[in-house]
């Protein structure tokens, strides 16, 4: 009983003369704006937006929301994205007037509570990462990477070193090379060994006095902890380079090991993943970065400081070596407040249990699927693992078996794993159950997956069968892009 | 309390299935000397009741805009947010979903992205919009990088000093790494001096960045500046206030090539500065250089209209070091808020809200400058913000006095502009009443 | 053009040359094998007329939905013509990669590089890689 009228495009619901708001008349003497502005500055008509009543707006967006899978409604083992439960308490807290209804340019004495939260978060992230100086400013993980690489560039400039190259393994997120280029570096990909670890010999070949930063995701995007990380750090440090840790997978190691203790000089957190800020249909996130004491001076400014003499918090802009701003105002504060709240909900014992159970759940799921899906990188993993549907495809004559299985999972009410990433595994299906799923959910998912791989190739290739649309034609979408609605020509 | 639901018995069953003796064994891949072996030194975990009380206590230490009257702006605005926006955007199906990698079960989010893109094009008069970036400041930086890619000019850009100072600081940070020159054109008279732009824009210039209304609230001659930029083959990038487009000429109709904006005004609360919404829209021919996610229309296997993420080869996950940007996420939740807001407002609502802002702002400016102590710093036409000079040069005392009367009187400009040390930027949104404005004038002239 | 009479790069571009007014003009495209491997092309970025291209270096890109592949010039010289119609009619590359699907014409500066493969050698390379 879908309401298909309400989910027509909002523009098709428009009726001339209708409105969803009614603003009060002005209570000041009315004047003619034409007298204030130069000729041509005023529009000749109002912007051609749709005209919709309030109930129609409500019905439209409410019905649209039901066309999404979400963590609140479905199991969502999307590898590398850490789709864990988003506690409702954090939503209520973040909406408190004193946290949501404050202006970024209010005087510090009127926002001491907020500054205390942010200061507290800086401290807690420093402790969790083992890296003492923190900037909360970057707006997303990729933005944190970029800020850190800019910081590295500033550090080398100050030392009078001209280092040109950033390196990362072939399993790295695409943001790593893209960030490196935006920060003005050349990028070199280092191959991984067949066991998923960094190929140390290949790394050595590329390390030299031009090496600026080696970016490593550890645990890696393959769900493995690279136990060579200390050796890698030593090698990079020996040539004068820095280690950047992509913190995408921190959920696996909270309270167990710390990047600062295994050689990292800089890292970012993804609080929307590790500390459960909701993903918002693709954002917002945040990308706080933590660095060594030596690099701290270069962090974006401001950071939150505490003045002992007056016992007050303040925005510290007096940081002459800082790379400057990477974002306007303080940062994605709403996401940071949720992270603070989430960390405080757990405490040291709880954070460690997150990591333990994320890893337990992933290993358990691995144990349940390895009987019918190849898991090329072994029987153990951290918080996620990468299966391969390649052999299923060969048996069944399917060209893109990972895609077909993913689509078939939709019919059974599961969001599929991440497919075709990392690039180093053919027909990759990357599964990250997270700690907030129960054994019953994992069992049911594994059972469904097992049934699916035994289904006929015809059924798989035509999947999904029960969703409101079948597979979209992405070729047409990219060949002849239609990126906005336009009125139909009669 | 962690959100972990497996009982001890279930954990034991799971370990047995894995073939591990203990959870510790699962972490054996981490060398012992790297393991922490102590508890993290952070506060002990709190139950929901204690947590809520703790944050409530911190929250009330902040003075919210519901306890005082806000005349602060400068890129973050106290506009009214209709209840419908909060009610719809807080649906879990929206805010606990992620990037629509599986279009068959993300048609809701994808259609919202497509509608958002269309609404932004309607509002700005541009051909295409992406599905959003982080915020107005980073959007401006991304636009300048994009302009360099479009024009294949990487030596130089020109930026008006009337662009938000923090946006310029972001640009400076970004440009420090790529070795391109950023020429700042001084706007000491309140708007961008057209002759000065003409002097510095040359055939090496990739783009000119202006803001309209600018940081001082003044309206720029966008069309003329676009002609100057285009005459040298440079692009015009313009950062706009989306609320102003209820009455001001749309940038797409004034020759702007890339429009960026801080979208917070469109249905998002102040949030102490974020998360906000980076708006970016451009000419159709630049679409393959546009950063960020983009939704597009297509059909499914049964020829049914539907939406997908498209033009993905621009993006980092495919193009890696050659990507147009490293951007991965958009600000989906805030693009949703903007889409709901614009759908509710419609043409009439946007026109009304813009009119209310500018009528009230002019009233405030007139009232304030009737007193000898204050004069307008500039003579240009302004929209909802204006710069007022304290002839007694004691801005801090004024702010203090206002604060004691529960008024956030304005933004002191000396922190960014030496010559405006005795000036305040005062912002009037549709929420400010005549009574509140009179009270501001009263308090500042006591 | 006849595929068997063309020369090929190991990176799957084809080239044929003709003499015009004492100049050597090279016509360049991509092989049927490459088009098939790339599947469902959606976009092509071509050089501008007047650009200089260098043998072995990138002169443009072809995109499928989820991949981008650079095209490398088999020769060095100045681009004198570009097949603009292709970008709107990418199917042409599938239907007729060696005639209607030509991509650009280049006025050679110097001689043809000696690393180009003849049809048989190129066929062999393709067979080994698939």
C-alpha cells in the first residue's frame, strides 16, 4: 500500500499559489527595496521553486524515507563504513538548546559548557590514539587526511626539506591518493603481499629522501592487522618520513592498541563510524586529527585551550606555526558532541568491549560463511573480512557474481556488504557486522547468504525481484546525464 | 554501557564456532609489545540517566539564542526553522542510512538528492548542482580548485577582501600546498572595486572569487565583475547567501560560472558552527570537473524512472590521485533539510523572508544611525547585514553592555580588518522584531 | 580501415599513416579488443586541435561507469583533427572502431616509433592477456 502519489517528484506536486509557510507581515515601516540597491541587483521575479502545502511536504518526505534501508530498520554490514547502532540518547543530547542553539561567534564566556565538551573530546581522542595533540576542525575523514598532509608539508617547509612523495598500499581508500594530490604531493602505490600485508621489500625500494608520508590503514581495508607496522614505521622514520594512520578501522582496536604506540605520527578518526554519529544518508561526518607533540604546532587553528589562572576554556588562535584554517567556524560540532556522549557512555571498559565484540562478531560471521564463500585472506580477521565471489561466478557463469549476490540480499531484507572494494580482491564482498549485532542476526544473515549462493544463476542475475525498482541503467545515467528536473514540454 | 548484546553463553558458542579459546586469542595478530595492557585513561562509562544529566549540566552553561537576542551573523544565521524540517529529518530511515551505494533500496535518499540539486538550480539559476559539500568555506576552496582545472590555468586566482575572512583563510591554507598565487583585492570602500579587479585579472588568472551580498552585507556588481573576468578567460566564482535569492538577482542570471554558498540558512540551526551545508552549482559544461556526489535520473530494467549516483568516475574511489577532489561524503542530512525547507517556503516564502530581513535591517540601520555615536561604515546597498562604526571607538564596551542585557549585538570586525577596528557587523534576520531592534538601539545608545 | 593493415600500441591504440603534401598524417583510434574490455563506454575526453601529443604519453581518456582508462598516443606531433561526433555517439566505437571510430589525426613530427606492433603481434598480445 505504497502512497505513489506522494512520492512523485516534489515539482510535480506543485500547484500555483500554494505555500507551506505563512510569514507575519513586517512590523517595521515598509520601504521600497528598489531604492536601496543598484539597478539590476534585484530579481524581476521570485525564484521558480515548487509551491506545496505543509501536509503535502510532510507526506512526500515521509513516504520517501520509507524507500531507504537504514540501520534503524535493517542489518547493514557495509564493510569499511561501520554501520553500528546510533544511540537515540545522543540525538536528544545533541539537540539540547545549549548545544544546538548557540552561535559560533558568541563570546567564549557564554559557551563554556560547549568548550568544555570539545576540550574533553580532544583529551579523550589523544588518550585513545596515543597521539597527544588534537584538532577537531576537519569536516570528514578525507578532510582530516588532507589537513594532516598539509601539516606534513608545512613541517617539512619549516625544516627546509623538500619532500615530494606520499606512499600508500594498493588496498588504501581512494581518498588517500586524492588527498595527497590536493596537498601538492606525488603519489606512489605500494603493492601488498598475497597475505594482504604491505610488501616491505617494495616499500624499501621506494623510500628515500623524497619520502614525505607513508599512509597506512591498520587494521587494513582487508580487515587484517599488519603486524609489520612497527618495522614499517622504523623504515619510514629512518629516511626522515612520517607515518599517517587512516583511522577508518579504529573500531577494531579501541583500548587494545594505539596508533601512537605502533609508530604513527598523525591519524584521523571517523567519529561518525567509530563513535556512532549517524551517517545521515551520506554525511555529515567529522575528521578530527591527532598528532605527535612535535607536529602539534602545525595543526589547523583554533583548538580549544584551558587557561589555568582563570579556570576558563578558550579558542586558541595564537598558534603561529599553524597551517591555518581548513574549515569555517569550529568544525562539525554536532557530530563531535555525539562522539563525546558516545565515549562517555562506554568508558574505558566499554570501549574495549566494543573492539572485542566487533572482532568477535566478524570472526564468527567469517566462520559461518567460509564454508560456501571463499575468504582468500585466511580464517581470522579483525572487525571485518573480505570474501570473494569469484569462484561462485565461475561455477555459475555469472560475470559479476558479487554484484548479483548483493542484489539478491536486498530481496531478503539485508543491506549488502561493500562490493568491489578493496580493489586487490576479485569480486570482493567486504563484511563488517559491527559489535551492535546479535548472534541471531549474524546466523540468519549467514543462512540467507548460503541459500543465495545455491540459487540459480538466472535468479541471481535478475535480482533484486522485490524492491520498488529493478537494477537501474547506470550506463544511460552516465552517458546522458539528467541531473535535475525540468518542466515537461507539451 | 556498550551496545553489545551477545550473552556470555552466546560468546562462548561463537568462540567455539571460530575455533578460538578466548577473545584475546582473536587479537594475537597484534604483537604483544604493541598492546596497551592497561585501561584507557578516560572517565568511567555512564548510564543514560547520568550521561543525560552530565550533558544537560554542560548545556546550560552555554547561553543559547533562546536566552538572548542574536544580532550575530557573518556566515551563520539565526533564521527560523519550521518544525516540519526537524520532524522529517529526524526520521531514522533518513539519518541512519548511508551513501546510496545500493540504489534499489535508497530511492528515498536518491530522489531527495535529485530534488535538492533541482531546487538549488532553481534558486541560483545555475545549470547543475552537486549533492552538497562540507560547508560554505570549503565549497569556495573547492570551486577555485575546480576553476583551475576547467581553465587549465594554475598560476593565479583573484579574491576580493570582502569575501568571508575565514573562507579566505581556508583558501590560503589550500593554496599554500599547490604553489599558486592568490591575489587579494582590497575592498575598503565596502564593495569590490571593479577597476582594481580589471587591473589584476590577466590571462593567467583562473578565477575571481567574490561574495554577494559580501561579508559586510553589501551588494556587489556581479554582472560587471563577471564581464571583466570573462574578458580574460577567467571564471567568476561567487559565494552567495541563499536567503538573499528571494529578492536578489540569481547568480546564474548575472554571469556567474560557479556558485557556492553556506546552506545553513536553509533549515539548519546554528550548532556552534557545524555541521553545515556546502552548496555548489555550476555551468553544465563543467559538470565533469564538479567535486562531490551527484544523483542522476535513469530507468531500471523495466523502464521505470529511478535515480542513481552518477558520473562517479570523477571521484576518488575510482580516479584516486587524479580525482577532481578527495571528497567522499556529502552532507546528505543537511541537503535533506534544505530540500524540505525550500519545498515549504516556495517562491513566495523565499521572497517574503528575504524582504523581511532587508526591511528590518534597514530599519535597524536607520534607528541606530539617528544617534551621533553611530554611522554606517559604507554607503552601499546592503541586504540583511550592515557595518556600523562606533565614533567613540569602544566596540568592546558596547558588546559588553549589550551582553549584560542579553543581547549579542554584533561581530567586531577589527579581528580581520585593521581599518574596521571601530566597527560592528550587525545582522538582522526575519526573526528579529521591531521591539528587539529598538531594544538593541536603546542598549547601545545608553 | 582494415584492422589487419594497422599498427598497434601495446596499450591498445591503433595508428595508420598517410602522406599529404610531404607531411605524414597519422590517424589514431582504439582497438576493438580494448573497446570490448572496457565495456559500456559512457564518456570520452579528447584533446583539442592544435595540442601537441607525445608518443607514449596520455592524450585523452575513456570512461565506463566505474573505470577510467587513459589513451596513449602512438606518435608525436600536432593534433590537426578530432572526431567530435564520437563523444555523443560512443556506440560508434563498438560498431566500427577502425573507420568511423577514429579518434584523432596527428601531423607527425619525426618518424613512427619502432615499438609499434603489427596486427599479428598485437593479436598475440591480446590472446595472452585474456
